[in-house]
C-alpha cells in the first residue's frame, strides 16, 4: 500500500507542477500571440486614411434616380468630375485692378491645375445683378477629398492675396475639400482626446497606476487589430471605409472595449477575495462574465450589421467596419486582458489590493442604498421615472430630423459655405452646380421645353462637350453631344443647391420630365443627390429600426431564458431612446441653435443607443438572474443592482465620454451624434438601469422569468 500511495503522491505532484507550469505558460503564450499579430497589423492601421472613400459616390443611395444619373454621366465626361467655383467680390464694385487680378488667376489656374482639371475653366463671368462680383468655374477630375484639398488650398492662397477683394472657393469641390480637412482629425486629435478621457476615468475608478495602463494597452491592441483588418479589407474592396465610419469605429473600440474590461476586472476583484489563487480567481471571473460580455458584444455587432439593409452606401460601410471593431474589442478583453490579469494578480490593483477572505462593500455603499430604496418603493420608482422619460420625449417635436443645409453642416465657419452664400447674393444660387437631366436623344426638344417650363429653373442648356457657364456667360453654339442615344441637359436652379427650395424644384422637375413620353428622362446632379440621400435615410430608419428591435429581443430571450423580462427591457430601452431624442431636440434647437438634424441621425442614434443601452441591462440582468438563483427573486434583484452599480456606472461614464469626444470634429452631424449617444448612455446608466429596470423587475415578481425555472419556484 505504501508503494502505491507513493506512486499516487508522485503522480499528483507531477500533475500539480504541470498545472502550475501551464497556468503561467498559457497567459504568456496569449500575450506573445497578441504581440505577433498586433505587431504585424499595427503598421497597416496607420494607413487607413489611404483607403478611405469620402467622395459623394460613397454616400449615394444605390437605387435612387440620382445614382443612375451619376453612373450615366461618366459616358459624357469619361471621368467623374466636381465643380469648384471661385467667387470674387468687392463692396462698391470691382476695380480695373481686380479684373486684371481675376484674369491673371484664371491663367494661373489653367496652367498650374491642368492635370487636375477635367475641362477648361469657364470665366471670368461677371454678375448681371451688380458690378461687385465675378466667378471662375473649374471642373476637377474625380472626387477624392485629399486631391481636391490640395487644389483648393492652392486656389485659396492665390485668390486671397489682394486687400479688399474677397475670394472664396465654393461648389462641390470646395465643400468636399472642407469635409476632407475635417476628417483629418480622426487619426490624431480624436484618438488622443479619447485616450486621455478613458485614462483619467480609469484612474479615478481604480485608484491604481497599473490597471488603467493594462486596460488601455489591451484596448490599443484591439484598435490596431481592427484598423489593420479594416485596411486590408478596404484595400481589396471587400468593404468601403469612410472617414465617418472610421471615427465611429475607433470610438466604439475604445469605449465598448473598456466597458467589457470594467466588467471582467470588477468580477476578478470579487473572486480574489474568495480564492487565494489568482489563477483560480481569473478562471471563475472569466467564466462568470463570458456570457454577458459575448451577449453584449454580439448585440452591438448584430445591430450594426443590420445597417447592411440600408440603401445608403455610407450606412452600409459602417455596419461591417463597426462590427470588426467590436469583435476586436471582444477578442482582446476576453483573451489578452485575462492574460495580463492572471500574471499580475493582486499587484494589478496596487495600492488597494483585494485580500483573500475580505468582504466587498458594494451592498453597504451608495448602490446598496439605491437598491434598498428600489426595494421599498418599487412601484413609485418605476412610475415616476416613466413619467420623467415621457416628459423628456416631448422634445421630439423640436428635433426636425429632415436634413441640414450644407452651409450649416459645419460647427465652425468654412470657406465653401461662406462662398455659397456670396454666390447666391450675386448670381443664381445654383450656378456652377448644375442639376443634370439625362434623356433619350430623339426626345431632346420636348424634354428641354418641359425643363425650361419648370418653376425654379433659371437656365437649361443641352450639353455640347464643355461645361456650361451660368447665365450671362458666353457659350459658343455647338450641337448637343449624343452618347449611346442619350443627351444631357445642364440645368441651373434659382435657389441654393442644398436648400428646401432647391429640393422642391427637383421634385417639380422630375414630374415635368417624367411626363414626356418615350424620353425615359432622369434627374440627377448635386442637389438631386442630397435630396435622395435624405429621402433614403428616412426610408432606412423605418425599415432597420424594427429589425434591430427584433434581433435584440431574440438575443435577450436566449440569454435570460425568459419572455417577459426581455420584453420589459426592450420597452424601457425604447422609452429611453425617445426621451434621449426629445432632450436632444430641446438642446439642438434652443441651446446649440443647430439648423436641424440629418435624416440619418435618428437611425444612427437608435442603433448605438439600443445596442449599447441593452449592454448595461444585460450586465445587470445576468447578475440578477445569477443572484436570484441563490437568494430568491426580490433579494436577488436588489443584490444584483447593488453589486453591479459601481462597475456599470463607470462603464457608462467611459462610453459616454468616448462618444462625446466625437464633438472635436467640426461637423454638426457628429456633434449631434456625440451629444445624443453620450446623454443617452448616461440616462440608461443612471436612470433606466439603476431605477426603472430593477423597480419593474421587483414589481413583476417571479413572472419576470417566465417560462424558465426561476418562474416556477424559489431557489
């Protein structure tokens, strides 16, 4: 027997040593694997701006009439082009020196920009309204904001060097150049601001110099992996990457990744009090948070992928790009971060190390008091919070999410928007930015008559192979250019190309030319594109929002194994969404004085608020379900609220702050999205998840868990 026992002890000793070796070796291997993959993709992540597509073709609705016209325009010009309008003005009238200066600029542009121009410049054209303005119209090849930006900067530097002679570059080329310049902050300013915000919050939360660096390092690896993967896919044209989708993805990776880290670290700290071994503690903590983190990340991924249903390429691009970002964050926080924590152990929490056998204070702190309040006054709490949210939702009538005029789509003043206003003061507002009609050549006469007879049309001229100048410009007579049996008519509108009046003219023009039998006429151009984008965005939100709700509901049912609890969660999240939009309506109109909101804004806000808002309910309700299985429904609900209150609030602060960092970019759309998501996340964190959801859960009783085992009886 002694020999057998010795053999058993020796075997157990070898097995123990083997387990001990693997406990150290596995985290080390995981970190080395991340270093290898991250090191390979990190250089590529810095090159994402090279594969971004910020031209208007990347934002066109696929089935819209203006998109079909845009595709046919290539037949006439052989290349995509965008007009840049150089507008000169002097109060009191242009001088002879001004006229010489403008003529000199025209010659310089013709020579210096020859390789960038798709056609010879038109001009100078002098205003027929007064003697104070002149304009030069340049047609640029392509629509790459970086290339346009270089050309536009050169023109602005050349045109603005005469005192008293005001000069601006407007038109699509000037606008795209300004948009491109605004997105240059994504790779530097945005990430720097976001990283600093996250670091400060983590230091305040953990009161440790080590943990914030560990979490941020994991998030940085996730960001490198995400950007590297996106670069490779975009370079092969598998996905489309825009500056907008890149900025949102970076924020999602840092914000959501930090949220998942907070949940894991919080549970790890709990388990370090229960287990003497750091490896046992991380194993138990990892298994406990695996389901809620996967469900949370999966909800965001699926919600983002629902954007693939959109008819707008810009929305479609955000779906897979954002999903790649969230998947990278999940992978990092479930593999790399646990490896760091396992190796560091209690040292990670220095100087406040959790001691084995100590007791957590969550149930006796602030969130313990909140839980007791909810327990005592559950019905009063959920009724009052519901009424407050309904009152906030009243601001929906102030939101006006029907599009923003381009001249008011920047937070800061831009040269292109100032120039467009100046053009409208001295020329037909649509000059230099023609609306285009494509029709069968044998019906040119009737289509031209229908076009000229449409209210709001200042000029309609058949295209001869050269761009047509504004009214007053000399155009030598030439036969219309016929390509594949089609002709093109360039139309100048009386109203600004991005105004509601301009959109009304496009609607009227389409009715007029569509009525010409056999013409198969279509209306496109800059104004029509903007209008179709807004119309398509309104269609998208009515289609995608119900799909997202259905998908989120299914995920919650599978996670909680219940019908009523997920239904209640969906209702609270939707109520929170409407309350957030209402508050945004008040703030945008009455505090920030924005002109309105983009038609796509409610959809973007919904996808982020519902997906991310459900995250915190998932974190709460999975813990509530775990505690209810030990303590009973009511006690388990209140215990779940108490122990998760601190970590979920910290996660909400991190995510709200990271989205708020989008406001550093000077675009109204991103500023509005930053405020709405940040405000909505805080509302979900501090009100909906802290008060409304637990109060409703207590009020509903065990019926919350129908038809699972928890519904049928106490533990």
